[in-house]
């Protein structure tokens, strides 16, 4: 992770200050506030601010439930009930603001989640740092042969070395040219907003990202999933740990009913019932396509 001495000092200063407040605080997240959690080679995620805790979810839900239901008297039980039944608005009462440093190609996937508020570092105004994501050798995967959006075995030996050489060389050359085009002592220089256009998608950017817990869990369900690209998944996994510290009961329910859950289609459920009744069902007799059947089998195997 690349944090300058100045940035580290600022984080240390923020972490050393405490204030009295009447607001609810989530002790688990309070302990992690401002701290940068390293992700990939130069990236990080850190919590800048948050609102609410598990109790805030329960409090909001009880407004709509009046005195609450008999079956879900305790807070964790009510949270699990809400999660199971897709009663999502109480989770929107909690908010979190993150500072994220991430490669541009990861940011492109991330920004598709439209329900957050974002403010990105301006490369029109500032000069980007010479920081590029170069995958660790164990993450240099070949193209998958069964999934056009997936990875196969890890590249090895000379092929891996050559890929790393190309990545490093291209990043260095592009940044050298970026610098050469910018204003220097002896030249007027190209505007920053234009000079950046030759930079590759593995350069790092940064943003502040604020989102409510319901929409954050939607993001995490998609991006912490095994099918998500590794480079965004590691960010999602880091955020999962923060959410666990922030709202432990909601996170446990999320793990059980979203992250660890699978969804079966109508035909899938019909096959499952036939299998439970002792019938041997194959792809040919399932009524499902090969792709659907492969996913169905994978869901059963876990
Ligand atoms: C494994 C994977 C592969 C992907 N591959 C591709 C790809 O090849 N190409 C590509 O372009 N994208 C791809 N995506 C992105 C994907 O299509 C979604 O854009 C992204 O996951 C954001 O999902 P979302 O719209 O549900 O999330 P959000 O934008 O966070 O929205 C959350 C929810 O709010 C609601 N919502 C938000 N905005 C609107 C709106 N304007 N209208 C109606 N409802 C709204 C919807 O219910 C939505 O589910 C991929 C995503 C994943 C996880």
C-alpha cells in the first residue's frame, strides 16, 4: 500500500483525536475509523465516517412494526427476519463513507453501482501518482476456456515473466510520456485533463464513496462473490470485514441469507424435488440447458 509519510501522519492524527457525542457509535468500527486497509499492491479502503449500527436497523424497523412481532423480539432475530423477507428499508438507515484507492479498471466496474455518492480525485486538477497495479505472479491467470468472463490456470515460467515485463514496461513508458507532456519549467505543457489520456487502465485513482447499508450489501453480494473479478473481489472482501465490525448482527444475517445463499430457478426446484424423491436426474432429463445444469450442479456441490 502506498501512503506518503504526510498521509500516514494525517491518519495518525485523525485516529488520536476523540470527541464526545450523543450519537450512536458502533464500537467495532470506531476502532477501525480512518485506518487504511491495504488492498492489491498500492490500493486501500478506509472508513471516513458512518451513521447507525445494528440498533438503528431495529429502531427503524420497529417504527414500521409498532411494538414489534412476537416471533422476532430480540434484535438479532428481527434483523434476520428482515433480511430473510427482503424488508430492506431499515438497512438503509445506516450509512458509510469510504475512501478507496483502486486501479481505474476496477473503478469502471465499481462505478456501475449507481446508488452510491461518489467524488473522485481530479486528474484535470492534480497530477496522478506513478502507481500502477501489477498483479502478483499467482494472480496472472490465463483466459478461461469455459467462461469468457473468467480465468483459467495461472501463467507460469517464461510466459508469466514476459507478461509482467510488458505490464511494467508499458506502465513506465506511458507515465514517462504523461510527465513529458505536462508543464515543466521549460515548456508550457499540455493541460492535465488531456495529458492523462495516454495512461493505462491499471493506474490508480481514488475516491470517496458513500452508500447505505442495504445498497452496500447488494454491492458486496455481487462483488464478494466467487464469480466477481479477483481485483474487485479483494476490495469487497476488505469491506465485508469492516461491515462485520460495524453491524455484526446485520452482517451475520447477510452472510447467511445473501452471501452464503443460492437461488434456484423453477425448473431447478423441480429437479431438486425429483432428486430428493430418489430419482436420478441428468442434464438431458432436467429440462435445463447445459449452462443452467452446470450452475445447478455447482450450487448443489457448494
Ligand atoms: C459478474 C458480473 C459481470 C458483469 N458483466 C458486465 C458486462 O459484461 N457488461 C456490463 O455492462 N456490465 C456488467 N456487469 C455490471 C452489471 O450489469 C451491473 O451494472 C452492476 O453489477 C450493478 O448492478 P445493479 O445495477 O444491480 O447495482 P446498482 O446500480 O447499485 O443498483 C442497485 C439496485 O438499484 C436499482 N436501480 C438502480 N438504478 C436504477 C435505475 N436507473 N433504474 C432501475 N433500477 C435501478 C436496481 O434494483 C438495482 O439492482 C457485471 C456485473 C457482475 C457482478
